[in-house]
C-alpha cells in the first residue's frame, strides 16, 4: 500500500478516544495504570481480561462498578492469541458506543505526551487527520531493582531509560480510527476498510503504510522519521525489577505463547529492554493528579481489599515459583554491570 489517497481534512475534529488494554494477572499495577491514563483525558478506558488467577478481574469489576473503566471478560478459543481476541471484543464495543479512536497498549506501557499541556488534546491536534498514529517506544530499565514491593509505584521507581527511540530497532504501538480497520493485533490495526490509510508519527509527519498489511509488523518506514517524534512516546517498562521480569515465565504473554528463554535474565530481550543510560522523569509531570486518582479509587473499601488480595497472591506465588534453583535456571549468564 502506498499512502497517496484517503486524506482527512487537517481541521477535522478527532472525535472520542478510548484506551484499550488486554491483561492477565496485572493486579499489582492496574490501578496506577488506570489512574495515570485518566489524567491524560481519554474518553474511556477499556480493559479486557482472560483467565486471571490473581484476583485482578474481581478488582476490575469493582472499579468498573464505580465508573472508572469498562471491564470485558473473555475466554479466547483454543489457539487464538488473547490479545487478538480481546481486540475483536474491544472494537465491537467501540463501534457500539461511538468511539472514534483506539490506542491499544499493554499494562507495562504508559503514554507520555510531550506537547502542549501534555494531555491528549495536544496530541490529537497533530494527528486528527490521519487513520493511524504510530507512537514509538522508549525502553525503561530495571534501575538496579532486584525485588518488588507490592504497592510501590512503577512510574516513580523506574526512571532510568534509553536516551530515545532508535531508528530500525524501535517498535511502535498504534492509535487508530475504528472505522478505518476491521481488526487489530498487539502492535497495529489490520484489514483496512479505507483506501491507502494515512499513517503519521505523533508529530503528524507521514509514514509509509506497508506495515499495515503484515500481521505482526511493529516498525514503520522511514525508520528515522518513525523514531524521531517529539510530541509523544510510550514509556515501556518491559523489565521492571528482576523478580517481576522472571515471573512473566509463570504468566505467559499476550500472544498465548508459553514461557520460553525470552524471560530469562541475560536473554537477548532482557538485554535489549533493560536500558538505564539516562534519567527521564518527564512522565511524572502528571504524578500529583495520578496520586489523587489512585487515592480516590483506594478510598473504596472493596477496591482496597481486592487490590491487597492481588498483592498477597503475588507474594505467595512468587515464593512458590522463584526458588533459588528456578532463578538460576532462568539466568542465562552473569549479568553485566549496568549501574543506573
């Protein structure tokens, strides 16, 4: 596909925008993720869960009952990746409720808007005429953290990162028009319903749309332009602490893959994602509002109790799973010095 047709007028109002995530066993982090993204001005937050065993589905039911999110439970058919099945449900919900745009990210990803007042309208001013906005990752590392304390803040703890997105290597997550695509997967929308969908980076600079024809594409060309956006990035906390990274072997991933060497200390993915070169606290500009939103949710006794039950589940499960022998088995080699 080239990108020479199907232009939307730059002054077209962007419409309603929803944040969507597919999650399993994210009770440690989901309230902070919700609270932070509320501050950005999304019209809705939708979380699709599957087969949770930590109690986070019950926690989300309660938050939804209080009006904080829309929670959709799913039981994906055998062989169907949970994220793909979840996005089918999210798109159906969006079309039924008049949502114009979806940003699909994971629980370890936080949208960091750097333009204007750092909220969603400032981003939409640049991109409201497009069909797809490819927002590049910025990798945040472990910052030397070995063990996690339930209840701590991801955003305040992990402030070491790569200097910025890197052409050819950096992947993107997509915000896209619901009416322009029939389906979507974890990184990008698929099956265009419009001719030559227009793809831009967060600054509004045009990108090639060939990636939209490949199921698992996650990089857009020209690579330099895709990685150079100043208006927004997605902070990707793929590692967090060592124990949290290793516990991903117990949970599996959103594409339905069983545990493998990807989630081993010293693996190629671990080395690529554990980036600690600079200190970046730009996302904390919204921290006071995030704290207020968190406090509001936790003021509900049922929310507080259900979140604590998720914390307790993690502590018990970690004790059972992360024995000294298991840690050794899941460490590929001695980790190089990586002091923040």
